[in-house]
C-alpha cells in the first residue's frame, strides 16, 4: 500500500537548471553590490560632513574600505552576468572541490582542532605589560622601555625587543590584540603551532631593525610589526602552497598589507612605516625559506624537530623579553 504522492515540481532539463541557478547567482551578487554601494554612499556622506574631511581622517579610511568592498562585489556580479552558465557552474564546482580538499586535509592534521595556545599566551602577555604601563604612565613607560633609537645606539639594545611589548593606550592594544587573535589562530590551525613564535620573533626583529635604520629619531612601540610579519609569512605560504591554507586567503592577506601601508602613508594614524615594512619583509622571507617550494609539506621543509626546537627557543626569547620589559616598568 502506498501513500499519496508528494507534490513536486517537474525536474528541469540540466541546461535549464543551470540557467535558473545562474539567474539566482546574478541576483545574489547584485544584492551584495547594491548593499556595498549603499554603504559607500553613506560612508562618503559621513566623511564629507565631518569637521575635517581630509585624506588622513578615519572617515576616509572607512569610505575607502567600502569602495574596495563595492569593487569586489561588483566584479563578482559582472562575472556572474558575463560568463556562460556552464562555465560559471564549473568554476563553482572547482572552488567547492578546493574547499572540500582543504577540509579533508585539515581533518588529518592533529593540531587543527586544538586551542590556539600560543596566540592566547601572547595576547595575555601584551595585556599584562599594558597594565604595567598604566601603573607608571604611558609616556613614562615609553621612556623606560620603548624603542628609543638614540638609547639603542648608546648600548640599550634590549629596547629592540621591549618596544614591541608596549602600546600607546588601550585602543592601540585592542587593535593589535584583535589582529593577533585572528592571524594567530589562523596560523596555529593550519600550520604547526610552533611556527607562530618563530615567525612572531622574526617579524619583531625585522620591524625593530628597519625602524632603527630608516626612522632613526622617532620612538616606536607596539606589536604590529610582529603581527604584520605573520601576515607576510602567511601571504607567501598562500601564494606558494595554497593547499596548506583556506582557498582565497592570499587576496585577503595581500589587501591587509596594502591597507596597512596606506594607513601609514596617509598619516591617518601614527604608524611606523619603516617598522611595518621591515616586519612584512622578515615574515615573507621566512615564509619563502620554509615554504618556498610548491611541494613543501605542512612541516615547512627540513626537519620538523629542528623547526619545533627553533619555535620553542623563540617562545623562550619572547617570554624573557616580556618579563624584562615588565621588570623595567616596575
């Protein structure tokens, strides 16, 4: 005995189903482009109504970000309209297969589901040092342990490390800690976790060295040089070995580097451009060294044991430097 038939629409021929699916994609990307255009119009209006609507204002940065979003969403809409349905479907299948392949690889990685321990540890260290800064005063803390270039040249080389643990206030700390949280978790999830302290230390030293050479007078504080070193490292890995990281990550990382550079050049924030450039180059060079070959495995080439040992050594250096910075403030 059979029950009543379930009402259903007749199946469309394959070609017609592709046409319907393509129309849905065009509508969806069109809606995203429309929302992006509205966000751009609103941000431009707020920027123009500001008391100081110049290219160095935060409002202009918001408008620029909205413009980039509109450019990307409009490009997706134009692609959906211009490409034949079969070609668009093939590209979608290829992208889906890439994500599935990446997810399958991640399920085989033992550390993929572990907490990002080193990321949380470094965020906590930055927060503790910032609390000590408020104990003595932000300005006084910079005098005591910031990257003051004349003091470094007079022999206080330890400031090359300590300056990266200080911040100019809670907003500065919040921006850097949130960036470290996002980038650090990404690195610890997809690559061996001990690569994080190694890359962080390389970015820190590259930032301090470049700032000392190319910005020899202005004092510098903050962890952003080390963090953008991590971004440069991941960008190289995503370029050379895209199978190790989520698909499409390289473009987002590259945009982060470009926007950071624009923020510094425009002068909207007091950014150490030389330090950021040095951190980026140091991280990128380390990425090319460990993952420059397209066939490099997730360990980063060479001996995994040696790289892990270097990671532990880097972590010890970072913790000792942070403790010394706290001692200088106390």
